[in-house]
C-alpha cells in the first residue's frame, strides 16, 4: 500500500507553525517595536535578512563603482528587500513541505496500543 500523496491531506488539518511573536495589543507602534525586538525568534527571519543584506551589499558595491553613491544605495535597498522577501518565502515553503511530510508519516504510522495484562491465572 502506497503512502497518501501530499494532495490528499487537507491543508486545514496541518497546524500552523508556532509563533514566537509577542501577542498583538492593538497599538500599531508598540506592536511594531515589540516585533522588531523579537525578530531573531521568528522562523526563517535571521537567514532571510542576512541573505538579503549580503546580496544588497554585493550589488551596491558593484553599482557604486560605476554610478553615484545615491544610485548604489537605491540598488542596495531594492536588492535587500527583494532577496530577503524571496528567501523568506522559500524558507517558509520548505518548512510547510517538511511539516506536511511529518504529518503524513505520523498519520501513516500504525496505531500502537498497549495490551492489558491478564492477571487472572487459571
């Protein structure tokens, strides 16, 4: 018997990832500050930001050699945002795929139950 395909598991049965973000208070300014303080606890955030920073720095350095510094700064900003966003999406997709695979393995594993010991000796 083959394991069920990933399409057979409804996405609603997959629990959302745990959030390390602080709870929302309704105050946008305060919530933004608290989220920025805890960015290292969010999944994929650190790697995505570092990837964007490295890519932006590289592109800005290359553009800075041939253009004005302000133009190089614009290239840095655009490259940083684009690469960080794409990197974050790829990482989250990989986490979701892994979560689905774990759920498939758990659901396809045989259910094990303990047998009650028969204490009556005849």
